C-alpha cells in the first residue's frame, strides 16, 4: 500500500512538474513572440504621433495661441520661444539617430517649407501619394539605400490644430496656401533596416 | 662566411633596427618629427608631435580620427549652433548624399598634412569650394530671383553662407537687422553688460572681503608692497587668502606639511577658474599645456621611453609675426595677467591690449594703435567715456560670453580660447560688432581683407548683397499673399 502511495506521490509530482514546464514553455513562447516590421513601425508611429499631438495641443496651442504667454517660433533660440511642432519632431528624430541605428524616422511632405524635406526616394514619393489619395491609410514597402535594405512605412501627418494650418498657409516658402483642418499635410516615414 | 651572406645579415640587422626604431617612435616616443608626412595646419602645428591624440596607436580607423576631432571641437560646433551637424545626416534617406560627400566625417573637408590644400580664404585649414553644390544644386530653381547664375563655389566665399556657423547670417537674422544704422546711438560692448552679470553670479567668491591684517602667509613671505597689492586685488575682495594659492593643499586641509609654493602655476589658478582654464587649454595660447597631450608616451614598463609633456607655448613657435623681444616668453596665466610688476594685483586691463601687443607683431595688431577702436578704449580708460565704450583686442578675440558651467548654470566669463571667435570672422558679428554697428556695416567690413589689415581704420570697399536679397524675397512674398 505504502508503495502504491509513494508511486502515486511520484506520479503526482511528475504531473505537477510537467504542468509547470508546459506553463513555462508557453510563457517563454509569449516572450519570444516576434513582431512583423509593420507592427513595430505602427507602434513607433503611435508613440510619435501621440507625443506630436500632445506637444501641438497642450504646449504650443495652449500657451502660444490660447493664453499667449509665450511664442512658438522657427527661430526659437533668438526669440526665446517654443520650437515649432515640426522642429520638435525633427530634434527627437535626430536624437534617436544619435543613439541607435535600429530605426529612424523623419517628417516629409509633397509641399515642404524646407525643400530638403521633399520626398527623395521612390518609396517616399509613392508613400506620400498613396496616403494623400487614401485617407486614413498607411503605406508599407521595402527599399535599398546605400547598399542596405530597409522596411519603410509612411503614415499620414494630418492638420490637427489651427496653428499647423495657419503657419503653413502663411509661410513665405510654402508651396501650398490652402491647407484645411484634417488635411494630410505630409507624412511620417519610419525605417527599419532588414 | 661569404661576402654576400655578410651583406644579407647586415641588411637584415639594419632593416630590423630601423624598422624597430620607427615603429617604437610611432607608437611610443623618440623624435617623431621624421614621421610627419606633411606640414600640419596652423591649428595643429603646435601639437603635431602628439601623434597619438589623432591617430590612436597608429593603426586605427577613421572613427578614431573622427572621435579625436570631436574630443576637441565638438563643443565649438554646439556653441555655433552648427547648421550641418552630423546627426542631420544619419537618416538613411541621406545615403545618396553621403556617397557624394561624407558629411559625417570632419576629414572629408578638413584633412591634415596637406599644406597645398589649405584654403586661400584665410581659414587656416583645408576647405574645398564645391561642397555646397553637392546637395544644393537646385538652389537657382528654388530662388531664381537671387541665386540664378551664381558660381558653384561662391556660396561660402561671398560673405553670405558658412557651413557650420550661420548665427549672424541666417535669413531671418538678416531681415531683422537690415535697417540697423552703421553706428548705433548707444555704443557699449557686451563685455560690460556681462561683467555686471558675472559679479552678480558670484561663482568665484570664496568668502568675505579680507583685510590687510588677515593675510595668512608666513612672516618671511610677507612685505607691505605685496600685501597692499593683494588687498586691492579681486582675490582679497573675494576672500582668497595667501595660502589658498601658495599652499593650496594646506589651505584645504588635505596636507599639513605642504611647503610654500613661490610661483603657483596654472593648476592652482585652474582650481577656481575652471571654465577659463578649459577655454585657455583649447586655444592657441594654452593648447600645449593640455594635460591629455604629450610629445611622447611612456612605454608600458617606463624603461625605454618616458612620457614627455609639451613646454608652454612661446611666441617664436607661432606662425604669425611675433616681436623678437618676446621670444622665449612662456605663455601661462601670469604672462598676461602679470605678476610682472612683482605685485599681486592681477591685471585685467593690460591683459586686454598691452599683453597682446607685447608679442603680436602682424599688420592687423600693429594697426590697432591707430584705429578708432583704440581711441575709444583710451577715452574709456581716462574716464572720458563710460565703461564698455572701448574696443580692445579682447573685445573681439576673447570676449566675455554666456556659457553653461559643469552644473548647467549660466555664467558669464572671458572665453580664453582666442580661436573660438576667430574664423570664420562672421562669428564676431554677434559677440562684438553688433554692440555698436549695424549688420550691413559689420558684414561688409569683415569681408574686406585690406580693411582688416588696417584694423578697421576707414570704410569697407566691399558690398555684400545678402541683406538686399533677403529684403527682395520678403517683399515678393508679401506681394503674393
């Protein structure tokens, strides 16, 4: 009888052990989940777009346009003012580029104020045209730059606050003066080397 | 042994010996001047034998050289609000541009040991003329009114653009200062304003003002003349007693038995004047004293080669014309701030003109004494004009500037790196010229090499069109609104 009990105990312990191992295996399976490049760029874009929206609405629009306690200026150093949302975005992108080569991002447009921000690569051109023609949709593709292959995603950058539209329509270097709220003004390009 | 074998053995011994010597010299020490592959630029010639500073162990890659450039020049680029920082080119979308012009590496434009490539624009370094074109070739299409038919090498030679520092040349700045008169009504240089702010900051204050009877040097080192001059000096007024400099370890209670240092050196000054020292070591007057540089390294066992530091800079080592009488003078803090008169009143006034002219003997320096700037300085010294009216050598070449200290506090100090504000000379516009002059006047004056030689005695014969072009573009934009 005692032998039977011992065998039962052993059996039960083995069962618990196996169960634990299975659970651990399934947990490690969750940890090892791989993401498609498009999922990664979607997540990155969500963070970038949210931060961009918060800065535009809660900082620039609130302090510069609503309460008028500080200006937002392209020449923010000399004017002791807030950097414009597009500049803020570019500074972030340059800081990221200083720290990692795992991904990069930029803000470009078919109607750029600074001509250096016009689309350069075929994918950038295709991407901007696609997001302008297909409202609310993103563009994904692959391209080779400098001998390296990249997954490239282009996301619409939409006019979410009146200062965006006002500044772009009135800037002396703008090629387009009839932006309206909700228009796609440009695109956020995110690249991941493959 | 045959004669041939003997020759072979001799050849082998000589080759190995010579190879060994050159390799050892390259990596460690010896007379390395034989290894120089060409004359270095005026920025580096004083320290050219500190090969390892740029080349690492001699077998390193481009990144080592790039890091060496940045280790000395990165902060200058930051201060100049670099228009083309490296980080701008990291985005892969610039890959095609980088293939044409690798803007990620300083040596793409500024190479060393190639004196025949040194720019004829008076920049003191190598600088190609066509680098703008590689990325901005469409500029004539973008700005047909103003940039049509301009020569591809005229961007940076016309007085309109610089690659790095455009703080006084960018479009909006030109527009905003377009109408400033040649001579402003109030003419006071920043030095004065910043001196006040610097006093308010009080970062160097060590205690309450000290009286003559507080002097704490041992009796054998005290005399009335010394105590008098110390008492009139900023050191006594800011609570700095004798032992703070002459027995610094004892004063800070880190050593009981420290003996009296008769002539405290740069390290003692630097213990309080940290930021001034940092900038001094970065410029041509002090770079040879930079503790990280040495003429030769010690071998790992310290047997064959010993570390040899550079001696302080002396005028005869300079490439500019220097007075013969000054040859042999070693440049440290005291050289300009003087204990020459054997007293303790550290001169600030003489350090702004007399100290410079006691060595410098080029046309521009000599012409200063006939310049309108010098006349103003004389009147200021005599009290005929308010403080800040005079323009000294230091006003332009070692201005008092706003910087962040190691704790990110804003402080106002004299930048002792005479090179920081020197080239391109438009760097001086904001820190010096604009205090008294209009922007047009300043840009035109700095573009005229003959006027610079005459130390601005007279008027510029140059007319830089950038401000007019900016105004033309703005009025056109207004019309189309």
